[in-house]
């Protein structure tokens, strides 16, 4: 695949050249790594944003605190939550 980026800002091109030199890569290889990293980060953002709140929240089980209090064992609660009564 060939990717051409016309009208690249000269300052950005110069910074890309320096980054590439610092990493011992060509400008093309450096641009490839930057694009791969950016796309993967975007995928992770999208996945986190679309995940159910219980999975993406910092305290992913906070909504369950106290839910089984007085209801028996954890196994019994899980069967109830799955509708296996």
C-alpha cells in the first residue's frame, strides 16, 4: 500500500524526521508506527466507550455491592441473576 500525504506542514514533517532518526527508522517506518499506535488507541477508546458501564467503569462491580446480602450463597445469587431459578 502506498499512502501519500500532500500539503504536510513543514514543522510536522521536520518533527517526524527527528523522531524517525531518534528511533533509527525511516520517516515512512516512523509514520507507520505512529499511525498504528493511533489507530489502536482509538480502537481501545471506542471499545471502552461502548462497553457496558459495569465493564468500563473503574469500580466495575460497585453496582453489585450489597446485592446478595441476605440472599444466600454467591452461587445462588448467580443462578438467580441468570434466571435459572
